[in-house]
């Protein structure tokens, strides 16, 4: 469904590690995550998967508010 690049896989691994250890994402990691989620959100909208796109939009907003 969605193309996963090596970068997105690395970001996902980093996020999962941070979640399990309770650490917060650094600015660079957070920006990269926001970029990746934005790409996925736009791709979901193109595929008419509006609920998933809205879910991703909400995740992006939450991350942006934490900055």
C-alpha cells in the first residue's frame, strides 16, 4: 500500500526504541518523522483513504505542538 524507504524504516525503529525506553524524540528525529508522516498522509488522500489521512494529520499536529 505505502512505499517504505530505508529512511522511514530507520525512523520507525528509532521511534519504537524511544517509546519503549520513555525517551523523547530529538528535534531532527521529530522533523524527519513529521516529513514522513506528511508524505504518507498525502499518499493516503490520493488513494481516497481519508480516515487514515485524517489520523496521520492528527498525529502530525500532535508532534508539531510538542516542539
